[in-house]
C-alpha cells in the first residue's frame, strides 16, 4: 500500500521497518517552498503569548537547594545567540567541544547514551573559521568518534551560501556549524517506529552536551531547525534516501 504519492516502503530497505516514521519525517522536511509557509506560521505566532502554560496543582512546590560552584556558573553562561564575533576556533576548542561525542576506543561504553547502543547519529562540522591545520581550515569534516579527530570531506562554502542552506539570515557566520546526521536503519530494525523517537532523544542528548561544552568555553550557540533537508545532505555529499538531517548547531565566540 502506498503511504503517500510515489512512496512504497517495500522499495526502500532502510525504511522497511518503520514506514510510518518515514512518512512523519518526510512531512516535516523543509525546502524552498515549504520554508515560505513555515515563515508565515512563525510570523503569525509572534502575536501569541510566549511559552506553554504549566499545569495547576493543589499543593505548592517544595523548594530544592540550588546548584553551586562551577557547574552552576557554566549553566549561567549558557545562552542562545545568533550573533558571533570574528574570532576563529582552534583545534583545542573543537577537541573540547566534541569530547562528549567520542566513542572511547577499546572501552565498553560511551559518554552519551543510545537506544540499543546503535548510535545512528553521525557528526559533521563546517569549519567556517579555524585557526588550525590547512587540511581542515575552510573545510567540512566528518567527526571520527573513535579516533576523536576530524576527517576533511569537502570545501566549506562561503557563509552567504551556507546560510541559505541553513535557512538563516544572519549577516555574520559562526566559527563552526555542527551537523547531526542520522543513519536510522539499524535503530529502526530493532525498535520499529519507536526507534525514530529513540533517535530524536539521542540527538537531544548530543545537543545538550554541545551546548554545555560551548558554555564552558564562553561561546554562544544556536540550534538550527530551519535548514533545507535535501540541500544540506547534498552539501555533505550524502544519500538522501539513507540519511536524515536531524539538527544543526552553530557555535563560536
């Protein structure tokens, strides 16, 4: 049975175990025309109250002790920003930023969790401004979590071009943009449709870790959900039938 025009799950092995998750994902992808509709929705929402109302319970909350020390200070430094300075990142900066994502070769665990230990999230980094090796500067690189290193993949476009792919209108780009890309088939094979939710939870864990590391470095950062899916995967040289563009995270001084 066809789930939507032109889509038959039997023809697409990576999605055979979770065709409804693929339908959900395809319906949320952005391209040039869908981005216009999304912009209109955001403009209408600007007139509404912010946030989401909390529940109302009959009993008052019992106060908890506040966090103290360096951990509290790091969370105070954490902020989302769309304005970045001209400073470049160093390889030391990137090593610290990506540290929580490493696989720790020859050790039986990783720092971040994954449902069924499938780890479907792969990480790429656009090195917009890097004070470092020439083979990395100005490139898009794949993060090798076992080697804790960056492998150059292709040239990074100018910020004006990259900003169009990301669907942002910031005049000045960040030092780096991190892309979380999923290969979901093993997760979906084990958990079916529920595996799609586990994959998103894992991406959230990655985002939390990156945000905390950026705050520790005194950087600003911003999660980006406005990117054009097919254009981003094409930029990275990835097969759109096998990969999912899950999230982008721009960060820098």
